[in-house]
C-alpha cells in the first residue's frame, strides 16, 4: 500500500512538473510577445524622434543663415551710420564757422546802420556845418550809399548759406534717425532669431536626450527579448509543448508583422505624397512633417564661399566688427612690448561676427579682456576676439564665416582686440581681412 502510494506521489510530481513547465512556457511566450511589442513601439518612437531631430537641424541651419544675413545688414548700417555721423560733424563745423562770420558781418552791419540812423536824425542841410570839406561830405555820402547794396548782398548770401546748410543738416539728421530706426529693427530681429535658436537648441537637446533614453530602453527590451527567446526555445523542446500552440504563435506573429508593415507602408506613401507636394524628393519625403512642412532646397545648411583651407582665404576674412584700427600689429605698447594683434575702435553695442568657419574652443571671461572667444580654423590656425560684452557662443559650437558671435559693450570707448595665430605664433591679421 505504501509502495503504491509512493508510485502515485511520484506520478503526481511528474504531472505537476509537466504542468509547471507548460505554464512557464505559456507565461514566457506571453511576456515575450509583450516585450517584443514594446520594443517595436520604442523603436518606432526612436525613429520618429530621430526624424524630428533632423527636421530641427535643418530648421537650425535656416536660422543660422538668417542670422548671418541679419548680422551683415547690421554691420552695413553701422558703417553707413558712422559715415553720416562724420558728415554731420563736418557740417556742424562749417555751420559754426559761417555763424561766426555772419556774427562779424552782422556786427559791422549794425554799426553802419547805427551811423545811418544817426545821420537820419539830422536834416541834410546840417551837413554843411560839419567840420568836413564839401568833397569829404560828398565822398562819405557816396560811400554810404554804395555800401548799402553790398551789405545787403552779403547779408542775403550769408542767410542763404545758413538756410542751405540748415536744410542739409536737417536732411542728414533725418537720414541718421532713419538709419538708427533700421538698426534697432535689425537688432530686434537678431535678438528674436537668437531666442529662436536657443529655443530650437533646447528642443533639439531634449529630443536627443529622449532619443538616447528610448534607445537605451529599446536595447534593454531587445536584450530581455533575446533571453526570453532562448528560454522559449528550451521550453519548446519539451515534449509536453503542444504543436498546435506553436502554430498559433507563428500565425499571430505573422499577422502582427503584416499589419505593422502595412501601416508603415501606408504612412510612407502618405508622407511621400505630401512631401512631393512640398517639393521634396522621394528620398527625403519620409522625413516630411505635415505640421511643420519644409523645403530642403531652401534651407540647406549654408557653406562658406571661402576655400576650405584657411591659408587660401588670406585677404578674404570677414572683418569681425565695424570700426577703425587704432592699434596696428607690431605697435609698441610700452618699452620692449609690442602688440601681437590689432585693436579696433567700435560703435557702442557693435555686432561682432566670426571671421571664418571654425569651431569654438574657448568662450568666456578672461582676465581684463572681457569676454574672449577663441576659434579653431584647423591646420594650426586660430583667431582670438576679446573685449566683447555679450558672447552668444559656447565651447564646441561650430561657426560659419559671418555668423554673429556677440556684441560690444554699450560704450563710446568700446574696443575689440583681435589676433590670428599659426602654430601658436601671432601673425599680422590685417593682410588676412577683407578691405
């Protein structure tokens, strides 16, 4: 009896073990399907985020191009404004000289008129009793009579000169006011663009971070799914696993794959149609976003007109700021100390741009130089820009020639210091800059 019970117990354990293996296989299969489905969803999210990142990169390229154009307009207006201010200063000097001349003439004229008024108080007959000879009296009368048209002519001329000069002065002042308004408008547009770029950079960083997180999750799920597949393969070797269940699993998986492929195909066709309507090629149409449509041709990242090699761009570098050189390369600063760069006197809040394509290797305050920006142009060439009040670049950022990098202080004594170095040795920047 005991022996029979032992046999029954042993048989029951085998049955329970088989049931456990079958249940374990069922649970693992369900979990595998769930994990694979989640992994696929994460993969699709990752592709979507990557497509959004590409679209944002193209949008950033468009904004960078607009910033370069805006900075160029600002520098042109700064030059024109300085020119008009110089012309106005010359006109004011001329005006002052003419006013002084007019004052002298007015004084002389006043004295003559006073004399004539005094004479008018006396009758002409009284002239005969004056201690003058008849000839002197006649000469005085003739001289005074002839002086009146001369004085009037000079007074009219001075008046006309003053009116013309004042009209020209008003014209220059109006043009100067118009240029100031235009500069403020462009500065406002540049500030707006800079904010948009910062916003886009923030969004792009967020997308890249999310993409990295999604990729990590997808890798983890794929790894987990791989482990489960191995487990399922082992469990499927068990003779207790139903062949019918295997067929159901394969059938369900195939159906799911067909449905997903159909959705992807429909989505691709839709994007291609919408992309073509916006001028995109078939190759790029799948990146098209109907919410924020874009034309790749119109926003291709701008490339420099200069040669790739910095050395071949000598004489064609963009001037980093509008102004005049007040300290030349090699000028003696003190006994035994010469300038290793140039100093440019600038307008208050003047726009500063990158002289050439390169990458920022330093951006920030440095000793008594204010904000310093160092740009690496490859092959041993670097440029240094110091004295900025505001720096809009960060270390590691890629720059294009003419791209705005910051602004000068709000001061009439603002000065930008510039150096160009080759293999750590300073060289004269002047021959490298465009005239």
